[in-house]
C-alpha cells in the first residue's frame, strides 16, 4: 500500500513576471504622458491659439517693417521740428523789423505834425522859404533850403523851380549873376547837375507840404559873392524870395 504525499507547489514560469513588469512600465509611461499633456493644457489659456513657424516668421517680418516705418516717421518729425525752429526764428526777425518800421513811421508822423505847426499862415497853397543856409566851400557855395506850403494834403502838388542869384564884385564892379548848381541833393540823394540843368541856373521843385534841397553852387571865375537871393518860381512868377548875406 503506497503512502499518500501532499501536492507540492509548482514554480511559475519566468515569462509571467516579465509581462507584469512590462505592463507596469507601460502604465507608468502612459500616466506620465497623460500628466504632461494635462499640465500643458493647464498652463495654456483655453482660448490660446497655436501658430506655425511660418506664421511666426510673418509676424516678425511685419514687426520689423513697423519698426522701420516708425524710424522713418520719427525722422520726418525731427525734420519738421527743425523747420519749425527756423520758421520761428524768421518770424521773430520779421516781427522785430516790423516794430522798427512802426517806430520809424511814428517818428515821421511826429515830425510831420511838427512841420504842420510851422506851416506859414496865408492863402491855401502859398509857398514860403522857411530856412536858408549858404556857406563858402572851396570855389563854390554850399546851400541848404527848406520850403513849406500852407494848407494840408489833398490838393495838387506845387510845381516850380529854385533860382539862385548872387550880388558881388566882378572886375571891380558890383554885378548880379545867376548861380548854376554843380551838385544837387534832393530827397532821393545827390545828383550831379549837367547839361541844360547847369545852364538853367534853377532847380525843379515838386512837393505837397515841405521839401528840403541842398547842393553846391558854381561861382564864376573872378567873381566875389557878397549876398545870395533864393527865389521860388512858378513858371515866370516869383512865389517866395529870401536874401542871405555871406560871411567874409
């Protein structure tokens, strides 16, 4: 009679353990990948837009173009600022010139008002010799004459001429001669008298209220002037006259 032995446990094959280990490793890997993508989804906003590399390059190019345009615009602004500085300086210079001109106009008005107070009494438009100065200068006579006319602006201008006549000694006799102008300085500046103006021994006049005239009169050779008579002619009519005795 054979004896009964209990069942001895059989060892598991080694391949089963490997499958279990591989399953665990795959599970861990899958869990890690799932956790990574979950973390990515948590880090990005839900409305985030993912763009491609080409789109990113296009955006960078657009930004570069905008930066270039910004620099160009800044250059234009700098140029405009420089032009504004120049224009401001020019405007200030013009304003200074305008103030100077206005001051000169005021001075001339004051001077005109002063001359208006000196207008001689008499009929409207009458002419008067307000001042005469005659001095010897070399071989000639230097003269300054101030003429004024009564009344105010608005009427016709006076048109006439100046005449200079000198009384003196020539070859031992007392004579009166007409003096021709060598040089005339009217309101517009000095003018040398030549031709007909020299032989005429008179100076043309045309003014409204006052006129200054100065110049140099020629004296004949051998003539010693003692006095000079200044006359204002209107045609052949003497409108005003004054005599000046010369200093020796």
